[in-house]
C-alpha cells in the first residue's frame, strides 16, 4: 500500500510542478550519455555572471569564498539551503533556487534508478540525522541512525529491515559491513535487492564481503551537499562515471594542473546549474584517482580516496592510496579469519595508530608482525605504528566512521 501511495505522491508533485522532475531527469540521461565538448555550456555560465576570465584562469575557491558570495545574494530568490556537516571543520550552506532544487531531485532520481531503486520501493537510509515523520511516510523511507553498532543494535536493524520490508539500503558502507558480519554470524538472509553506499570509504575486500553476504547489486556514490551527485559507479568495483548534468569535475595537483589518468589529485567541482552564486572551481577537500578523459574533460574517476582529513600520508609527505593501505591491514586479518572493524589514524608526520575492534588476545603476534611489515613498506621504515584494541570504534559527530583519519593534517587543512 505504501509503495503505491509513494508513487501517487510523486506523480502529483511532478504534475503540479509542470512535470519538471521527469523532464529534468530525462535531460540528466541525455547529458550523461553525451561525450561532446562542454565549452559552450561553460562560456554561457561565465557570461551569466559577467565573468571575463577563461575558465582555466579562474582561482580555486573554498568555503570562505562561497560564504562571501552568499552575502551578495538577493535572499528573496533563495528557495532552500544545502548544508554541509562540517565533520572536520567549518560548516557551510549553499543557496539553491527553486529550479536548482528541481535539478537536484531529478538528478538523484535518475541515478537512484540506475542503481536499482525505483520510486515506491521501501528503502532505508543510514545517516546521522532523522527526518520529519510525514516526509519519511510519503517516501516509504526508514532512517537508521548508527549511534553504535553493538550486536544488540545490529539485531534491531535486522528486525527493522524485515518489519518494514526494506529492499534498498543506502548510506554508510561501514555500517553495511558490520551488518553483513552479523548476518553471516547469525546465518541470516535479507530481501535486499540493491545497496547504494555513500559518504565513506570502504576497502575493496570489505566491499566484496558485503556484496557476497547480501547477494545483491552494490554500487558506490560520490556526492556532497554543496553540489549534489558528482559521480556514481555503474558496476560494482569499477570506475565512477561523472554526472555531466551541469557538473564539471577536475582532479588537480597542488599546482592546480590536471593530473594524468591513474594519478592522485584534489577533486575540484563546478556547479553550472547554480543560478544564485557562481560556484566555479570549488575545492571539495577530497582526493581521488583520475580516470578517463575525453575532449579534455574528466569522464570517469577510478577511485575516490575521501576527504583530505581521511587521506594518510607517508613519512615523505606523499598521499597514500587506500588501494595499498587496505590490503596491508585487511588481508592479514582475513587470513586469520578476523573480519573485524579497523581504523588507521595518522597522528604526526611519522606517527600512526591502528585501532582494532577486538581484544589484544584475539590478534596473534604473527598477524601484528605481518600488518606492521606491510604498513612500514608503504609508509616508510622509520614510521611508528601503535596498535589499539577497542570494544567499539566511535563515530564522528557526523555519524561517519572513516576507515582512515588524518588527525595530523586536520590541524592544517579544514574540511
């Protein structure tokens, strides 16, 4: 019954708004499948805000510049605000016009459908904050707030998913992993048809484990509140395809030059749909590995490495990919049948701490030696690594449990 009510609610909303959502969703499809140059689109946006410089000459901006731009807006034109959580620094809000809000809704509709969610499906969203009861009811949505992930809470999640007939699970992949561990332990199956993860990094080995236990489609999404959906996987474990509906993505080195395919750089995005402020060349604070280029534009992202504060640096101050760090920690644990939660922190230039959700007795000396050896090879022989054993790894205020956390860089670079 709820499924049909949700569909009816959407169609009424779409009809009352001149079918803008479905029309814009179709435009998203057209843009997504195009490979033509976008220079005319960029030039038109620059002209709209009377910007005389070429796009490549524009400075990279951050939160401070957006805050200053917002002071100049006619507030009567603002329909809503998109808020960032500020997990590692100062929160931010970005203004949306009503039309820009339609585009956001239409974009997520299109990419949700590509990932297996259809309007009306009963879905659960793993996030840090709740929503209004009426909104959840009309969307056939359930919110799971993972304040802790004890076995008692995991059992509550399982029962909630069964009771609500949830078929799509979205949100934090670290919680999906813990749920998968519990499901395997209890030999439980769930009727989930699709998993859509976002907001956090998760090692490939853990993703493979989650997919095997849930036995369903599983893709990762890269998005933020400022711009919306940036890129999404089409197939489990493969590249992220950039959303080209008004979104322009660059991956730049420290000198603001585009990195080559396969290289690590900073993610810089432009929102060509934001008609209230010129949101151009905004440094997201994320690192990623560049994928394919066409017509000098980035088409795919190979790997999203996460926030600057999530990225671990070696003793020579070079960023290290999670593709290297993950197996160094996870494989020795997995070989010892220890599928446990862990978190690697960088505390100083050469100091690191590995948190393990276990007791010291569970981790044999051989496993510790293997992990230590692998990490020293990646981070540097003169690095210092401390092992910590915890009953739980607490989340950040945002509700996220980052696998990698750079406390050293957090003192230098803000979110």
